[in-house]
């Protein structure tokens, strides 16, 4: 029977948490819900000797609906449980895509422990494609101040910077006559298994059926989630027609380059992602 030998620290604010991380550096890590560490430990991966738990940092569990000028957004503390996000009435009303995505993350017991911040910091979490499609931002502490950045940019640069994620920010959709959204997870087995491919999207159309905004995101397996920005640009200002769908399919295959593993090839993931997007767009044709 393996015994946890690490020492657990419980700071009460982000400055204290940051100072502990700087003190112990590579011999430490931040801990949110701890579900990922538990999984790794069960596989034989050792914990670092110093664990910095964020469970007592109350400011990281707050959820606030704010208005700043013409901008309205929901600020979610990074320590907010996944189950709380899934069931929160404001999220279910205005950002239901996130609630839908969280429902397909792991088992209920894990959602009761896991946090939105932990899912994002992991870098491959199944909530990330939905957050990218929702144009989410993240807030983080860099040792001096709280900064805000687009999630897609942060995912591509965070590995080079030591920061403490403090929250996720969801802006309200821009106005369109008709908005559709989707979240599709293809797994090896049941819904709470690891994903093979995850695809998410938010599409807005005007009264004439012309797309006036679109955000598409893909991920799955050990592939870092990404926005399909070339595909998005192809769709902007267009009405959905068969020729457009063919061009979208080809563009996705050129833009998305997932890696292979022992179960599925990268090509299979590309084709699956492209087929899902085309299926969803076809529902809007005409």
C-alpha cells in the first residue's frame, strides 16, 4: 500500500501561495481538486514532496456576474468545482455550452472534486474546447499583479511562464438573430472516459442566414485544444451551401493536425472532427 509522504501547505491568499511556490520551486506544485494528481499517483507517478493546496484561498472560489461599460461577463474563480459550474443557473441560462461540456467530464464524484481551473491548467481538459468556443479569457497572478488574457493565447504561451491561474472569464455573446452551439465528445467507452476527439462551436447568423460570427474548437486525447481560426474565417459572411461545406471540410483537414496514439491515428481524429463540424453546419443550411 502506497503512503502519501508529501507535506501539504494551505495558504489563505494568492500571495502566500505564490511565495510558497517560489520557496520550494520544482519540489512543489499547486493543488486544486487533486483529481489529476490522484490519477497520476495511482499510475505510479510520485507526488512532489511539497503540495500547495489552494482550497483555503476563498477569493478563488467566487463567481461574479459583472458589467463594465458595454461589456457583461461572468467571472469564475479557478477553484470553483466543475459540478458547481455545471449546475449554476447563470451558466445554464447564458453559457449552457459549458454546462453541457462539464456533464461529459469524468464521473459525478470527480466533478464534485475537480475544479474549472484544474481542468484548464491541465492543458488537455475536456472543458477547454467549450471555453474556447465561448471566447473565454483567463485571469492569472504573475507574482506582481492579476492579468487577463485570451484563453487560446494563454494555452500557447503558458508553458514558458510561471503563473497562478485565478479565474476563467466568460463574455456574453455578441448579438445575432440566431445563435446555435454544440459540444461533441467522441470517447472510447462511456461518457466519462478520456476523449478521442472533442469538438465545440458557437455560430451566429443574421436574418438572411449569413454567418456573422463563429468560433470552432477541437481537442481530444493528448492534443492540446485549439481554435480553428482558418475555418472560422472561411465561414464569416457566408451562407451555408454545399460548396462551402466541402471547402470547410478540406480546410479543417489542413488546419487540424492531431497526433496518433496506440488506439487512434491522427488522420482518424482529423476526419472525425471535420465530419462533426460539417454535420452541425448542415443543420443550418438554408
